[in-house]
């Protein structure tokens, strides 16, 4: 029996293209100067018909001067949680060439107290961001009436 030799052509590979397109001028991008401005922007982009129905997790992608490059929805879940894949979070940040980000998720219960999982994902994201030089500036838990800022409370 002859061993079949596999012929491999190392010149054939998938092409990867990184593109960031924006339709908004730098001067017109929202500027995040505090957790309150981030919260106000979050409320303006959230679907108010579902904010008290199911949990969603989004990120604000920021430039070096804290101008918003974009918003990316990481996940939507159930009434008591949603899955956050840090790889997808940082893929979005890298593709947008963001130097910082703010994580935001809603609590349909109306309570803004962070859970143990909220604290863990914040810690993991901050550590991963440090390796990539992408600063996790804050993590907001929002409801239609109030918010919790990890940064304002010294939890980040």
C-alpha cells in the first residue's frame, strides 16, 4: 500500500480585510465626558419598549478623545441575563480601532445593583483590554430611571 501524499498549496488562504467606515464627521460624534453622558446616550439608543422586558449588552466604542466611534450590541438574552463573549466584544473594538470602550447592559428588574457575574465580566474585560491597550472605562447597568456606574463607585 502506498501512502497517499497530500498536496498542499500554501499560497491559497482566506483573505482578511479590516475596514471601518463612518458616515459621521468627527465634530458631530457624541463626546463622553461622564457616566451621566454615557447613560443619556445609552437611553437614546435603547429600545424603550424592551428595556424592562429582556436583558441586552452593548458597548460604546470610543476614540482617544472619548468621541463615540460606534455602538455595538454584544448580546440579547432573557429576563434575568445575557451571555457576553469577550472575544466578540474585543473584535468589535479592534475593528473600529477603538482605544477605549464602555460596557452597558440593562436590568429588566429595575434594580441597578451589580450581580456577581456583572462584577466578574467587568474584571475580565478590564484585564483583557489592558493586554490590548483598549481601556474599559466603565460598565453601566441601566434602567429607564437610573443607572449604576462601576467607575463612579470605584469598582473598575
